[in-house]
């Protein structure tokens, strides 16, 4: 599930040239202000997880830069192939603060700021680090949604900057999947796709440190964190309140609605034979290719959070082949037993879904019932068709 925080036009705003010149002017000055910027969620699925960046302002020289770990290049060779295989490189970009504000003003997304309470040595350390990291030879990093993104990079830098930092305890221990669910409440199809693609690592419980992969949780932790008993950041205040705030409306058609429609058709074809074979072929063929996708993400990519995916219990890749037998009236005993086993597996999965270590999307319940029903009736029909007349 790679979740890019910025689109192509954000990448175009990279201003690496001039960054090196500004570095020499800013390093170690007491007139510097370093602050955390947190951007509200956007309309697209990738933007629903908010965004984090660091602002470095020099009130004496008039320089005001934003260091942004959430940039990527759509034009990079093999972009889509690398994205699918979990080999996505993100970039630390530098852009003018006013340009950063303008981007989100257009999108209707608010921005909030927290000034980091740094002494002069800490300011020098953090600015030297950022400018060195923004050099062309250093600015790329291998993106990981949970472990290495625009928020975790800032968290890790702040841990290097402050001594004896103490993060606030977490009142709850939600799983990564639950945290993602909270961010994607207006994207039911995004939730559905995430639940299909992501495996057991996504159901691990998290503490404060792990939760900071999300910008909103990062900002909350900064507001309460201390270093040697002293706060590390000031209070959060709005840096941008758009005149026309973005309102994200969820999709009118949900996965549950489609799943219930699928189940209704499965029941209909129990009484109507015309078209039943085509329906069964489509149902099992698509299910099989879902399993092929799950296998690909698990075994043939660098995505670690797609490993151990229990969706393979019902989305059997072998369905892609076995579905073709449903188009014929003549079958052997193996085909009958295969679909009978499929029905049993689907029923057992339905009975045990609340006890599984991996969360299954609720929209899959009618899908599993449809698979169990059609597989069982198919095995019975094939058995009857083989009886001598």
C-alpha cells in the first residue's frame, strides 16, 4: 500500500538549487526558528493521512524554507513498477514557505505550526543536518509507509537533536490497521483495498513511537514530549486557515453494497439456471486473480506489510484455472471435490473470522457467503451431471 503524500506539482516545486547557499548563511544563528508544520488531510486517498514538514525561518536574512520529506518524481524511470514492488524512492525537497502555503490554500487544507524549543547548538545541528540531507547525493530515501516517511524522518531527527527525550505514553494501543482506518473513514474503497493488500504486520499493536508514522500523531506527541524535563515544542497554532475549507465526501457506493449485490446474484442463480455458469466463472476467476495479487505482494515485492496475508485462505490463486472447468458440463471427481473443499473453507472462515489474527474487511462477509454457496451448489451440480442416466 504505498501512500504518497504529494502529487506531481509538489515535486515540481523542488528548490534544491540555492539551498546550499542558504545553508552557509543560516547555520548556528540564534535568529533561526525551526518549527513543525502539520497539514490537514486532503481529498485523495494518499492525502488522507495528513502531511508533516519542517520550517526553517531566518528573521534576520529573510529566508523562509520548508524541508519536505514527502516528495517523489513521477517521471523517474520505472516509477510505477518500483511503486508496485515496494522500491519507491522519496526525496527531501526544499521550497519557499509562501509557496508551501499557496499549494494548500488552493486545496483548502489547513496548516498548523509548532515551534521547536531549541538552543543555538540544537538549531545548528538540525539545520546542518537538513541542508546536508537535501544535497542531491543524500536527498533520496527508500519510502516505507509505516517505518520511513515524512513524519518518521522528522521524529528520528528530533530524537537526535534532543537529549533524554521522553514521548508521552499512549492511552491506547491501536493496531496499524486501526490507525489507517481512522484516517480513511471517507474512503471505503481505499479501506477495502488496504484490507485486501496488507497482511499480518498491519495488525500489530502500536505505542506512541510507532503511531508517529502519522503526522497528526506526530504533532500530538511533540506537544507533550519533554527533554530533560523541559518541553520540546511550543503550542500548536494555525499557520493557514483556508477561506474555502476542503470537505471530503465518502463514496455513495460502498464495498458492502457491492458485496450484498454479489450475494443477491448468487442466490438468484440458485433458482435461475440461465447465466449461472458465466456468473460462477466470473466469481471464481476474479477471486483467483485477487489471490494472485496477494501472492505477488507477499512474495515478489519489498513491501514488508503485505507479508503473511490471510486473505489467501479464501482468495485461492488456483481459482483462476479451476474457474474454466465451470464453463463445461463434463467434469471429473477432482473438480467436484475441489469446489466442495472451497465451500468448506469459506464456511470455516466465516465461522472463525472474529478469532483470526488478521482483520478481514466486513464487506467480505457477503462475498464469502456467495463463494460458499456457489461452490457447494457447483459441486452438487457437477456430481448430479455425472450420474448415469
